[in-house]
C-alpha cells in the first residue's frame, strides 16, 4: 500500500501509520479502550499525537492498562510516583486527571450500564461517516463535540474540551474522518 494513499497526518512515522491503519476511525465499544483513549487524548492537549503514541506503552504500564476501577483507586502517592518515574508527560494535572476521569467514568457506567452506551448514544449507536476529499476540510470541533464536552465536564471529567472530544470521537470510531481516497475509510475497507 503506497504512503500517498493514507490520510496525510499518518505518513511520517510507523507508530502513526499503525494507529491510523488499525484503530483510527474503527468503531469501538470496549470499555477499557474507551477509557484509555479518553485519557490519551487528554494527555495530548497542547502536544503532538505522535509523542503520546510513542509513550502509549508507558501510559498503559503506569495506569494499570487503563483499567478504570484500578485507576479510580490510585493514591496520591502512586500518582506522584508515576510523575517522578514513568516515561510519560509529567504534567501533574493530567496525571491526576486519570484518577478523576476514572471516578467519573465509573459513575457513567453505573448510570448508563456502560460508558459505550453513554457515548454512542450521542450518535444513536451508529458511526458518523464523513466524506472529506482533503484533510483541510476536517473540523477541529463540531456542535456534537461541544455538547459532549459540556456534559462530560458536568459529570466531573477533565481535559475534555470540544477539540479533545472531537479527536476522541475519531479515535473510538464514532466519527470516520479518513479522506475518501484513503483505503481505511469505512466505505473502502474490505
């Protein structure tokens, strides 16, 4: 498969290509994955996605493979130890945000039966498939990401602004923003 066929953002590094080809825009309802991507997208705020992807294994190791129950129970000492020793972004608020988000995530699971029920309810359980011919057409946020962001903040989540949430919706496949010529666009997949 030629590199020119992929979406433009995923042409430079293998880690981006693998993520683009195997995860980005692929619908997921896996609770642990939904929690992982919510936190990784938040960690990315102000930084590059490539940096976060390169640190992904360290994040998973530090945060119990993003098990929400285990993350919700983390102590201040554990979080500080992660900040001091883990090969992740050292931002104290973002590190503490994983625990805060885990607590909020568990509350959403209890209320809706699963986080997937909650988040996918915004699109009636179906992916939103866009038909961009060029990456420049893709918005940074939409009315939908603004609405979800506002509700998540009300529920106690942090690092969930509308731009982060738009990226999150792409990550979990609720939005397919592959350009139409990309072999990984929903309509081009086998």
